[in-house]
């Protein structure tokens, strides 16, 4: 399966609506490989005292590094961000059959506090992602409103967002678009696009890998962990760049991931943010 490069009209649509979907990325065999790798990791984590973790796997595990630096994804990100691209962060989002977890309506840019919104998220489906099992939902054009006020009214065990943030305006859900994806397809969305997802009401799992890319010239107010230079050059040095690729060891990767999770928690607490 080959990703078709974005046309000028695709870029215009993204700029107008704040998202593009669906975009073919991975083959059936590649989807099976990445799902098996993630499931193997979760089994290994479950066998330790380490809490279940799903963020920034690309910094610690080779398979996740390979996914976030896949040229096919970068080829659809480059027309939007330009040739110099950093992998800012990533999160594996999984919902088990009947899982009541959801994602509240929010903008990614609210807490990140970017100097300019040259930042795009690629949501890569590793399973079917549809209305019944809680696919990503977006409000078209909402990114053009700029940064909106948020609260933490939905902080609960069922909200998959760490801080429980939720936009503090009324959402007309009748305008929402469900981004239905098949395994191996992806969607792109703008950092200020209002988005969220419902609980999984089906008997099927829903697994997706969210990868966030930022142009090298963009600064952010929130202190950040290391990033990867995925393409081009970084002449600005706003972030610490991780120079080495992660290895294959699960044990080493889990230990590094736990140390980073502790650093993120301590940093958020020091900056007065929810943990």
C-alpha cells in the first residue's frame, strides 16, 4: 500500500477544516506487526510493578520509533509543516471491548502553549476505528477560533486525558464528524482542532497510535521531554533532540519509560499543572 502524496487541494481542505481522513499508510502485515509489538509490551508491563504506560513509546522501543519516522507518514505531514519536522510526542490509545473510557472535547494546543500552530497529529489506526468502538471525533473548522478556554471538569478515571481537560464552551455535537478508519489508515488533525472520542460500546477492541509532529521553528511554553528529528534540519534548537535510536530490549525500554514518566510528573507538579 502506497500513500498518495497530498495535493494542493488536500492542503487547502486541511487548512479550512482542520483535518484530513482517511489516508492509507500501513499494509495488513505491518498492522499485525505493530499490534503484536504493542501487545507484547503491555504483557511485559503487566508482569512488573510498573503502572500501565502508553506515552512516548517512540523514545524507548525500536518498533515505535520506526512507526513515527515512517517516510509515508512524513510524506503527508511535510506539505503541512514544511521539510524540517520533529516528532514531538506520541500516545498509544487503546479501548477494550465495552470500555467506558472516553476523551473529552479539547484542543491539544491549550496546554502545550505554542508560539505558532505549525503542529499536526497523525492518528494511525491499528484496528478498525468506528462509531461503535469509539473513534476519533472532530468539530470541522473549530481550529480557526484560536485557543479556547478549558477547564478540568471531566477529570476522572474514565477520561483518557491525563489532566482531564475539557473545553469550557458548549459543543454542538450535531456538527461533529466521526473519523472512521480501517486498520492501517490514518487521519491528520490540527493542534487547535476540537476533538474527542466516545466510549467503546462494541465487542471489539479499538487501538490507535497518535503521533504529534511539530516544525522545528516552533517554541512551546511547557517544558518538554526529548524529541526526534524525523526529517530535515533543526537550526533552532528549541528542544533537546534524542540522537540515538532505541534498542530492542523490553526491559531497558520499560525502565527508561518509567523514569521519563516520573520526570514528567515532577515537572508538571513544579509548574503547577495537574498530574
